[in-house]
């Protein structure tokens, strides 16, 4: 299910957010009077320009579960560093029993991914990527593992500049012979 909502803008009010329902599960709880049915919906929200969020909504009816999942996803949005139309580096992310491998691809490759991973990376704005989901393919765990992996992505140039600053500071301390108070 793919839906663009005109009233759903990011908090800065610039780009409209796209909402995609990855899976809907019917769950039941056995109680004294019989079975109590409810629904889980895993929802991905993104602006297709490097911002993405995921949310799990639970309710007695499907539309309410989707609405709740979308609200949770908007609260949990992250910014993914992109290198052109792909991700900056390869990464393996784990969540629960799921392992997801994310690998940058050359321009024109497209999104090579299953439905759960595809929803997250497309709404994050990634156009070219190679992925593989291993072990458990439970949609909830695969989406969470993908989100965890994208959250762990770092921009190589930014990391290199941070490390240079740290090494320059430690060299300054070593050359001057004294340590700065902590």
C-alpha cells in the first residue's frame, strides 16, 4: 500500500511525506470470553530526500493501526547520509533474528531489494542499492534491521575530518608535554 498525503508535511514544512504500509498482521489474544482480535501495522514514512522513519501501530481496526503506525514513524525520523543516489558504504545490520546487508551500487542499478527493505530504502531517497536479507524474513524485524543499518550510516568525509581533529589534538598534547585538564 503506497500513499502520498498532502496534509503530511515534515516538521520543517518543506517536503511532503510519503507513507507506505509494509505489512498488516492479525493477532489474537485468548481471554475468558473467547479470542480478542487486533491488528498490527508496520508503516514506513519518508520524504524521499534522505529522511525516513518507521512505526508499529496496534489497534482493533486496520485503519486505526495504520494511522498509529504513521504517527510513531513521524516521531522516529532520521536523516540518512547519501552519496549521490546510493549509500556511502557497505553495512550489515542485525535486529532480532534478521540480518540485512546493504551495499552501495553504481548509478543505474536501481533498488535490488525485497519488499520490506525496498520500502525503507526507497522512502529514504536511495535510488541505487544492493541488499540481501538473511535468516529470519519476518517483515517487522527486517524493516527494523534496515532502519538500524541506515541510522548507523556515516559520511566518510565527515568521519575523516573528526578523526583528523582528534589526532591533531592528541599530537598537540604529546608535543607540548602537558595535558589539558579534563
